C-alpha cells in the first residue's frame, strides 16, 4: 500500500519524477526504454525503479526476458489525483519533452505481446 510519506519521499527525486512522467504518458515501459529516454546508466534507472516499486507506486510484469513497469493499479485515489494534476506540467516541461523525444527515436524497442 502506498503511504503518503513514501509517495512524497519518492516524488522528491527528479529522476523518479521523470520516470513517473514517462510511465504516466506511455502506460508501460521496460528498463531499456527508460534508461534510453532518460539518458542515464541502466543501474541508476533500475535503482530508482526499485525505490518506486518498494513504495507501491509501480507494478511490473515479465514477458520472456523483458520486465515492464507501469503505475500501480492499486494506487490510492489521492495518488492518481496528483498524477492527473501534474500531466499538464509534465507535458510542458522542456526536460520531460526531451525524455519523450529520446524515447520516440529509440531503435529496436521491445514489442509488447501481452500488455496488461
């Protein structure tokens, strides 16, 4: 269960907010897509994903060798409201736009055969 303290502690980090913004927009991404879009080393992205997963903000699914992350469907309503309120901010932010642009230019993105 996502607690208020864990939610906002996780939100206090810029990298985690960038990850959450991408997931809020795309619905589901694998680690390779996130590390490419964020232009960060994969271990750093994985560490941030672990923090977000531990707070209950993310869920994951495995498809063969790929692990996909998405915002947790069990997110409390107040958490969903925070994400909804930030959509406009994230869409107009230059750093988020650059993350989105990098993601769109990624070659060989994994195909999703079983998206939930």
